[in-house]
């Protein structure tokens, strides 16, 4: 075997080794890509579950807040009705008191005229 044959054989062996390394690296890169896809999918599913859970919690809390607001509106309406009733009573008593005062003043004026 000549030196050229040895060099050519060594180049062939080196080429074979490089091709084997390339195939191995390509396979590992494919495995890594698949792992990344799987992790990404799992992460997306987890985020979707968290989002759905948060939406449910917000909806539930929103309903509770709406019920509280409705209850407060009913209480405010009741207080307004009660307040209107009190205003009517005060107006009635004021009118009666005003009429009584006018009658007393008129009587007092008539008494003064006679004295």
C-alpha cells in the first residue's frame, strides 16, 4: 500500500466518522426539537387550564359582587321609600303646626284688639 492509498483510506474513514457524527447530531437535534415541542404543548395546556380556572373564579366572584350590589340597591330603594314617607309625615305635621300657629296668632290678635 502506498502513502496515497493510506491517505485516501484515512480520508474515507474520517469522512465516515464525520457522517456518523452528523447523523448522530441530527438525531439528537431532532430529539431536542421533539422535547421542546412536547414541553411547549404541556406549557400551553397548563396555561389554558390556569386561564380557564381564573375565568371561572372571576365569573363566580362577579356573580357574588352582582348579588351584593343587587342587595344594596334593594336596601337603598327601601331607605328611599322610608325617607319619602318620613318627609310626607314631616310635611303633614308642619302643615298642621303652621295652621295651629296661624290660628293662635289670629286668636292672640283678636284678644289684643278686645283688650
